[in-house]
C-alpha cells in the first residue's frame, strides 16, 4: 500500500476541498488497483507535486515507468490527449491510460536531472524555446480547451476586477493587458500548447537530452506559451532578453506574442483578484518590461 505524502494531501484539501479529501482517501486503493491491473511492480518512493501522485514502477517486461494518479478535471483530462498527439516528440511518452480516472502510465525520465537544477537561466530558456518549437508543430486535436474561449471569458471578467484594483498603476497595467488581448482574440490559433512549460517541467532522458512533462494543454497561439519561462528564476532585467530569444527561436511575430503574453498576465491577475489576493508583482513587472518589444 502507498502512503500518501502529507504535502500532496494538504494541497488537495486546500485547493479541491471535499473532492481533494476524497481523492486522498482513495489514493492507496486506487494505486494498488492499477499496480495489479497493469501488472506493475513498485520500485521506489512516490513523488508528488500539487495535484498528482507519481509512483516509480516497472512493467511486467522490466520496462521502467511512472504511474501518475490525479483528479480528472478540465486541465488534466487533456494531458493524455496531448501526450498521445506528440507521441514522444519533445514530451514524455504515454504508455497507458485509464480515461474514467485519468490515471496514466508514463515512460520513466530522469527526475534527478531537472532543467532547473543543471542549466543557467538563459540556457534553460533556450532549451524551453526549442522544446516549444517541437510541441507547437502539432495541430491541437479536437476536444481540447480553446484559447479563444479562454480569452473571451477573461475579457468578460475584467471590468469588475478593474473596479477592485486600488493602485492606479496596477489597474492601468491590467487594462492594457486586456486591451492587447482584445486585439488578437479573433485569431486565437490552433497549435497544441503545453501552457505550463517552466524549467521544473523539463527532465532529461536517455532517448533525448530534454523532454517536457505535465502539460495542461489547450489549442491556441504559441505566444500564450511563453510566460512560464519569463517567470522562472525571475530577473526583471532579463525579461526582454528572454522574450526576444524565445520569439527568435520560435519564429513568432513579437507584437502578437507580446499580446498573448499579456493574456497570461491578465489571466493570473484575474485569478489573484477574484481569490482576494494581491496582484503578483512579477506579473506586473513582466508586462511593464515587454512594452515596446
């Protein structure tokens, strides 16, 4: 039986309330059922992030793998769809999947060699940009969340949030971000986006120097995928360099990419305001530093 890590249990209860509590309670039994069903052997201590339990296992033929269990929601339900579409090109390979629970069996990468631990911030940005170029080469499969829908909802949510922002400079930044999104919302794109490719979601592998993990996929414009690498190991003076380097590698129109990056800032500011938290200083600074790019 698997012991649920306390950090995962606390995060699930904090963010998912009763659904999270039920998930944590069911995890040992659910893990055991998939170990038996897929003929796996547990080979190490479980790992976890905020939302998922990941258990090192071997398949019946000795192939190392990772068993990933998480709550199936609007973000995680697209993960196996995206991984199947990428088929290992720039991302971890999906080996098996149970649709009702969202449980996945993934190829084993080297969790001890995470991009955040072995690369300088600038080198890491270039690695991420090259991975995004490979991932974005794939058109988004049907059924995923769509950036156009997300943009429309963000613009609908913006006016009441602006009324609650007391600081005039912060309010102006958020209003500028919304205006930029409004300009590009009619052409939201159709590429398969990762949405969360920061340097802790990039691991080394035997078959490739670096591979992406843990996508929260959607269909949209590649510019919407730049923000995580701008905020990694945040350095305000490096924002412009990172943005220019990534748009060069990806061959993006900078004005359009800036507008969709403003969209990510807007998304974060809406979340923070609606939860009663202060706006993120790093988000506001990223938006300021991208003026004129």
